[in-house]
């Protein structure tokens, strides 16, 4: 049975009856599927989707469309993407293939710069790490040496040295952060937000961002400006800010009912 056809009815009779009851309100019929990416693709039709990138932890989705399909995918005043977001419960960002390519290049450069500065390595090694999917120095510490050895051009001596430098960097950053935390008045709740390095927390403190709520109040472009374009991408800035805001949406604990006298 074709579920869409069954809902539409012969010559659209069923859906037209619903439209009539709703006073002429437009009705779209979208095939449901458990696969959220496929569901969004269905919801955005007739726009063509080139690629979908999911961030399941943040329930965010990047939808990449051909340049000429952008307006169709977004819809008038953002209606299409807004409705797709409501249907799935995910935040959806629609971009063109050119925009997605530019952002990937920016992310690659930003992460390469982090490894060059933090690990004191040359550009080739930094780019190899990024190409293998590493985005933080913590990930290098947590990765077994055997896995690092599998990177093209790496030997055990290089892998061990990288881990030693990564450990030394993190220890140095932790000590510096502790010193600066007291000096700048950075609150502990700010340090619980994931996605930032010790050095970035210090930069925030120097800019007057000293609590989690201070960070949550920022826009992504403000955070990028504070930390530097070569230190964080706008996408990562959005992720950090949403993490800082998470406690705003936590359900308050139910208060126990007062005992009757």
C-alpha cells in the first residue's frame, strides 16, 4: 500500500476534504521513517538534498543542498526548515555546497592551528591528525599508541612523543588555568562547559566572561571574535554556547507536597 497515495485519495479527494475542513490551509503529506535524516529529506521535498551531517549529542543537523536549491529548501520566511525542525525535534541548519566546503576548510585550518601551537609540530603532522578525525589534544592523549601508529607516516617513536607533548600541554594548561581562575574570578560552573581548552577559558575570563551564564548569553560570532577565528569555528562556537545554555532547559525538580496539618 502506498501510504501517501492512500492519504491523498482518488484525485486528491481525501486531502482536499481535510484542506476544506481547515479553511484552505495547505497540507503536506510526508512519509514517516525512523531514520531522522531520511525523514528530514522527505520533509524538505521537492528540494534536493546533497548531504546530511548529524550531531546526535546536540541533536543538530546540517543539511547541504545545491546552490540553486537553497531558497526552495528553506522556504518562504524559513517556513520549510522550521516545520522540518518541529517534526523531528532537531535543530536544522541548511547550507549550500559552497558554504559547506568553505566551513570544512575553516574547521581544518582551525584544528591544524591548535595542534601546531599546542604540540609544537609542523603543519604536515597537524594536518595528518586533523585528516584522521582528531579535533582536540585530549583525544590524542586518550588514543592508544597502537592506533596512532596506524596513521600514515607515523611510527611508535612519533606517536609516543606526540602523546608526551599532549600530556605536558594539558598539565601546563591546567596549572595556568588554576592560577588565572583565581586572578580573573572565573567561576567553576564556566569550566564545566565542554568544547573549550584551558587557554580559551582564560581568554574568556580576560574578556569578562566569568560564569556559565555569561557564556550562554553570547552569540556565536561574539565567541569567535573573543577567541579568534583561527581558534574556533562558528559551528563549534554554536555548539559550545548551546552546551552552556543546556541548564536553562533542564526540568526543575518537583517540590515535595506540603504535609497537611
